[in-house]
C-alpha cells in the first residue's frame, strides 16, 4: 500500500482500477467557473458597466464602481455570499475570465458599501427595472397585462453587530434579531422588480405605500395597460387600499380573519356541491370596495351507532378585497392563488446567498440586497431569453451546477486569451450558445 501525504492508497475491492492515486498541483491556469463567460457576455450586451459608471461618478475610491458591483454579482450565482469569498475569484481563475487586473481585498470591499450607499442604493433600485424593460424588448415588447406580486422575507441574524437586525416578525426563530426586506416580482414573467431593505422591526407594510407608486407607474409607462397588484394579508390596511385606488390599478388583497369581518359579508350562497362537500361564496363591501369570500366545507360523518346531526366543518376559508368589478368570489380566489406561483421566485434569492453578507451600518446594508436583485435578474434573462426551452424553469442552483461551474482551462498565446472546455463536457455547447445569441444592442426606450 502506498502511503504519504500526496498519495491516496490503492483500492483492492473495487471493479475497475485499484491503483493508488497521486495528488499533485499543476502550474496550468484552470478555472471551475468557465460557464461564467455567459454572465460576462450578458453583462456587456446589456451595457451595465458603462451605465453604472456614468451615474456614480461621485463615488470615491481606487476601483471603478462598475467593477465593485460586478465583483459582487459574479460570486453570488456560484455559491459565494460573504466578503471572504472574494479571494476565490483570484485563485480560481475567474479574474482572467472577466479581464480584471486585480481583485480588491475583502476589507476594502467591506468599507465600500458604507461609502457608496447614498449614490449606489438609488441606482440599484432603478437597475432591475431597466433590465426588465430590456428583457421585454428582447422578447418582443411588453405584454398588455402584468400582475405585480409584493411580499416580504425574513433573514435571521446571529451576533450582536448587525445594523438593522431588530426583533420583530420572525416566524422561523421567534425573538431572534432579523432583517425584513420587501421583494417584488411580475407574476406572469418571473421578473424581479427590486428589493427594498428594511430593519427587522419593520412592519410588513412599512415602505410599501411609497414603493407601490413606482411599481405601478413604471410598467404603465412601458406600455402595460392592465396592471394588477397582488398583496397578502400582511399589507391589509385602509391606507394601502386608498393608495391603490388613487393609482387607478386593480388589486387583490388578502384579508386576515378578523372577528369583526363577518359583519361586512353578505349572505352565504352555495356555489357548488359534491359528495359530502360544499363550496359557498359571499359578497360584501369594506372601505368602499368589494369584499369577496369563499368557504369550502365538508360533511362530518357520524361514527357507527351515532346519530347523523348533519354537521359541517370548514376546511378552507378565504377573503379577498378587490376593486375588479366583473369578477366573482371564486374567480377572485383563483386569481389570487395564481399569483402564489411567484413564491417560488421569491425563494430563489436565498439560493444566491441573499442576506448572508451584512455590515455594521444601517444604510450600508441596502446595497448588498440590491446586488442580489441584480444577480437574480441577470440569471433570469440568461435562462428565459438566451437558453430558453426547459431552462426557463431551472432555479439558480441548477444553473450553477449545469452551466456556471463548468471547468475550463485558460490559455494565452501572444495577445489572445482562450477558454478551453473539455470536449466531453455536457455543458460545452451552452457557453457557445450564449455567445452566439447575445449581441450588444441599444438601451430600452425611456418611458413616456
């Protein structure tokens, strides 16, 4: 048996080669992020670097703002999520793939969000929407209908020095400090419209009223005429309803089961009946808008020897507040549930290490969340517009495994640098496919 620090012993009880394996380091430049060349191509095709630099000239520092943004967006799809992961970009050859001269030290990058937050946060709020408009242009233009789904997410914090980590709504670990950001998606297309960072003690609807105005006006300016907003019961409130009415947008707002709610419902009516089951609906009015209710009941069957008292128990009950005139209770309930598919998209930023990086500065925590939204929308354009087909349903961890982490060798000859993939690699055709599909184009037109 071969022993030593750079050997793995032979295996006599396997079918195949039982020889020992020698572990050596080579001098060649090898990267496990060869598929990231597709991200580089997409970044340049969308013109993101120049757009960021033109609008962040007041940010001081040795490194260009676009480089700092790109440095953080690249590790997120590959599994990185903390600032100590930045040196891996240098050691694993990713720097050569993107053509960077050097990678900043993690301490340098850690100070940068604090300094750049006043300028960078508004840019990162606008950038996802700019990318959504560009994706719509690549897909043939904006559709006539869009359902905007807003929700909140909770990120649990550990340690004492995490600015904005407060005790608040935390269903995962009650009483534990957390952050409580808002996220927004287009239900029909899965596009990420952005993230709004908030401290952990913020109520679910905090900041939603002001953000709704932007979320409705932007698609309307891009040509979307039928805009609906889906809000869960955490946003229930008279001020939110008044804001939606003022914006002139349709909405579906889930209503909590308050004890005073039955006083605003009308009489129950049987909508459908089956074997031992019954679906009932009711209509009413609350705050000048329609209150639609659906209830599913099932017959309680008596035990052997007991009297049948014809008792029923409620298995499902839902109340929806809406201003859509030509919709019934069952249709409103189904329309609200159809928007629930966006819950899958809301969970995807967690696969991009959303919330893992945090700084001890209240405003400095906002840029990392905006960069996660930017990375998510980049991957969405890659899977929906570039790869297409079955890739539209692949989540970020699947894209990471099947494309982004494809190994490759970096070779240089004179001024030319090449990226060589293994001929037998199943992912060999994917980077070439993205290179042939993406072409730099003009930016999307400004909204009227």
